[in-house]
């Protein structure tokens, strides 16, 4: 890592930062043979607890013997015993899931900045800055032969795939700042600049679906089997963005503050059509520092040392959901059979539009209004801040658009929705010292009310279904007008009958339980989030404690339909039993309606939590002990990270994550937050 600044002339300063990384990682499989795994932990939770873990070769169940006889590869542990594949409902043994493929990832990256500051005359500075990221990433995947379940197996296609992704990203910024004070009362500041960025990503993949010999020596694309299917894929994406921006600020005696800014962004031609490439986003803010007023200073008996009122309004744009000419009707080729005469049937290649053209697609815009107050009192020992915010996102870019079947094609994305987020944010702090003991405590809290305020009626069914589904019962989540963003939508369990079967609520009263009976069963967004930080110093010792949490959010346990076999203690303890009790929460084990039951409020849990993120204790050596070693500062510390969690959620971790926005609050069996014990040494020369 390099970080250096050089003052070449009194009017010229240049600098450079650079960070090089080289990495190699051995990865576990994310699935093959028709299935995928978020984590190996998820596969553990899908196993029925009454099924054996392994079987010795001399005591194999008949179904496993039949699989071997039919040519399937059953994997073994180091002792030679076979991992079980006797589960129901497509359960896969975790150790089998891990070994479905051998994966390796290698690469390197170089990123940093080069900059120069020019000050040709007083109060004026011109800055030019070039940021860059150059990366090369390689992935190797060798699919192993195995049998996990009926839908997760690989009998003979032990192929190999190699992929390479090279990335070249550059951003060049140029901006000028001017500051001036007039008559010692009027402070002016102006900034004007531009930015140009380019991202060049090249992806190449080569593979064979079967190698000549099931041996690691032959596990490469150079050794295909005679009947192997070879594949080569590649794509090169280049995206550019041009921006101009400016800001003008004014304050009078540090009492009245006003600021206005404007930016204009041009998206790449592959992102938006030419007539809508430019987006214009203004913002403005006002502030009044009441504590600097003469009438306030004359009240010497007030404990308040600082008081400020402020407000701001602004817009920003996004095209993050777009890529690759999604607005256009680019031509694609398609081969299909057609009879040109009564006795002739041939395959022919034709060209057709990939989708219907949308010339009106434009920037997605977020507009936010903030009103706040900042206060300090008791010689700045007490601090308080409050903000009210209202953020409205309009012209959401949506893809699920209904068009008539006779159009013979699909629709391009369109701007079709609005979302509103509003609430309050509070900050509170206190700091003081008692002789050699210094301490501070601060807390923050933010409320949130989230709602989809508009969705174009052309959107499929007036509702966008989430991208992740459960068997034949549809998606976990939905985006719909009048509801929170990506709320959980599913079946409602009214009660358990005398046999322990779930009785679902028939919301449309037609006597049939189907998709029309689905309703809102939870929401991933919290009502409020909060955090607490405590610091303390006594002589050379220092202590830091930090924690955060949320209240009011739900978590949907998406792998739950396999929980009918009670692998979790929470579900086992609240299971229905044959003694006739119907006041338990979870139904008896069954395959009938398992998908509906899994997609129900039976597996919606309160995701509220508080986690102590860090407890760190440090000691700084006295200067007199280290000065002879030519050291400026030496500190040792020990830290407990993510060790303490307080929650009612029965899963591994209520802080679930997803790569999809529609998967917010969905527990796919993600790995829990890692607990760490850290010992460190910090030395300053």
C-alpha cells in the first residue's frame, strides 16, 4: 500500500495512493445438478433428525445399493462409510453438498488515485484527480460425480469450466474551489467541476461438460471426453458516465447559512435512450445558528452553548437497475423448425426484436426533505440532534410489464412506481471527566415508515413478485401499492385441527385455498433502528463498547418447509403432539400442503435484536518508556467482536442478507455473523 503527498512548489501539491492485492481462495460448491446452496449450514437444517448420518458398506439400505447398481457415485467419509442420501423432500447431506464441485478463485487488483492541487492565487484551488481500478479474476470449477437426491445428482458429467473477468475502471475528476470573505461578515464559497468515468469489463468462459477420465490430473478443459459438449462464452461491456456539478455557499457571520448545488449526469448510451440520457438534480439547504445571535449571547444564564436549525432539500438519480440496452429492441437470432412445403421440414434461423422499444425510459429520481436541529449544552458535554426526513423515490425502473399477447414479444423496462420513506433520526450524547477518568456515551435512534405509494397498472397483476420462489406456491415477497417495500406475502394459518393439520385462512371465502388467499404476513423493514457507543479512558487504559439493533422487522425462514421434521429446537418444542393438543404452533410432520405451510406465517419470526458489535480494551505505553526506541506511540489492545446477541429469533442470526432487494429479511440459511477474538499492536514511528 502506498500513500504519499509531495509539495513541489508553494502553488503545487501532488499525491498518489495505491493498493495492490493478490488473492487465492479455495471455495466450496454453491450447488450443481439442479440445485444451489446459500450455505452449507442451510443443508443441515433441511435434514430430518431421525435419518442416520452415514452407513457402512456392509449395512447399506436397499435404495442406496440400487443407486450404486445404477451407476451413481455415492460419496464416502475418510473412514469409508457412505454419507446418507435417504432423506425426503430433496434433502442433501451437507458433506455431499460441499463436495459437489471443486472450486478455486485467484486474482489480483490494483486500485488507487493520482491527484494534483494547483493554487495559482489566493483563495482559489484547482484539483485534478484520476482514480483507477485494474483487476483480473479467474475461477476454476470441476463438477464431481455424486448423488445427493433425485434432483441433486451428477451421474457422468464431470465437466470443468474456467472463467476470466478483467476489469478496467477509471474516473477522472476536475474541479475548482474559490473561497472569499467580504467585510469580515460575508463568507462565500463556490465550486465547479466535472467527472468522467469508464468501466470496461471483459468476461470469457470456456468449459467441457465431461472430461476424459475421472481423475484430477485430467480435470481441465484440455482433456474433454469423446462425447463432451464444449462451450465458449464471452462478453465485453463498456459503460461511460459524464457529470457536471457545481455548488454555491454563503453565510453571514456564521449565523445564516445558505447553499445551492446542481449536478447534471449523462448515462451511457447502453443504459438510457438518447433523449433521456441527461438527468438534472438540484439541491439546496438553509441553516440558522441561533447561538451566534447577539440576543442569545446576552443570556448568560442559559446552559446551551450551541443551537442551530437547518433544513435541506435535494434530488439524486439512479440507473442501477439497467444495463445492456434494456430499453432497446435489439435483434436476436433464433433457430426454429418450419415446413415450407407439404413434404419439407427444415430448421431455419430468423431474426426478431429482443423486446419492444421504450424511448421514454428515464432516470429514477429520489427527492428528500430534511428538517433538523443541533444542540450542545453544559460546556459542550451534552449533545443532541434531531432530524425529520421524507424521501420520495419516483419513476422507479420496473421490468414486470403486461402487454397484449398479440404483440408477440416482451416489454422493455419502464418508469412505473413510487416509494416513500419517512421518519425521525435522533442523536444523544454526554461526555465528562473525573480527574484521570474520561468517559462518553452516545446513542442514536432512527424511525422508518416505508410504503409503495404508486405502481403502474400495466405492471403484472398490479404486483411485482420477488425473484425467489418456493416450489409451486410462488414468491416469498411482493412489491405492491399500499404496502411496505418487498413485504412478505403468503398463507395465514388460522389454527391446527385435531389431527395436527394446518387450517389455512380462506380470505376470499370460496372454499378453496389457492394463491388468491395469500396476504401480507410480515415485513422486512424495521420500525426503528438504534445504536449505543460507550468510551472510557483511565490514565493509559482505554475501553470501547459499541452495539446496535433493530425493532419491528420480521424474518422469513425460507428453508422452513423442511422443518416439518423438527430439526430446530424452537419448532420441536412447539410441535403438535398426538394427545389432541391444538394450541401448539407447528403442525405435525406431513408432505401434504408442505409448500403452502412453508410459505405461511408459521415461519415468520420477530427479527428484533440487539448485538454488542465490539468490546475493545487497550493500553498505550507511556512516552518515557518508548522514546529511547525512537517510537512515537505504542498501543496494544484486545477485542471481542460480535460476541453477544440478544434476540428471540430461533434461527442462527436475525441479521440476514441477500444479493437481491426482493430477498430483504429472508433467511436462506445464511452464515451467521462471525465472532472474533482480536489481539492487536499499533506502532507509530
